[in-house]
């Protein structure tokens, strides 16, 4: 029997589903989630996702809403730095071993080692901008700066 993995599916329409899966695979168009609250397994179409978060628990953490960029040292800092700016404005910073433009998606590990996320599968169709290596820092700093200026205007 396959191991059930805790995941949070974030859909392009803004909804999310928390649950477990045993059959997610890169390149597979559909997988199944068992909702955290119970009920029958739900088929999930990968194209409908923004990202799939592999998590430690379903509660998350109070630090989850902060925009940290690469400021927090990560214990899992292997691979290349990557910054992902989604079409909805969310920025994720982390590290990747396998980003290839043009593929359906890729895995990344969060830059913040204290994050509730273990790893994240990002679906490229909902990505607005991706930067790798030193350019990842530039994108993260640009977004933080823009948001800081916008907050001061309010």
C-alpha cells in the first residue's frame, strides 16, 4: 500500500483543498486526494492547480504570510536559488534541482527552513515570472521593494 502524503492543493481559482494523496506523480494529468475532513477521494487535474504543497501538517504556521525572500537561512539550501512570481502576485522563494522552462511543472524546496512546506510542485501554466540563480535574489528584492512602497502609500 502506498504511503499517504499530506498535501495542500492551491487551485488557479484561489480555492484550496487539504488532504492526503498516494498517487501524485509528475507528468500524470490527474491524481486523487482524500480530503482532510473526510469523505471520498477527489480527482484533481494538475492543469487546474497553481501549486501542490507537500506539508508537515494542515495547520500551517504564523510565519506563513510573511514575504521573506532568501533572508532566512535554509537547512535545505541545495540546488539553485529560484524565485517564482505567480500570476496572482504570490512570490515563492526557494531552491530547485530540476527547473526546466517549458515543462508542466517542477519541484522546489522553500527558502525558509522553518516553513510548514516540505516541498512544492509548481505548475508552470500559472507562473508569471521565474528567475534562477542570482536573478532569483533580484526578483525577490524587487517584489519586496514594490510591496513595501505600496504599503507606505496606504
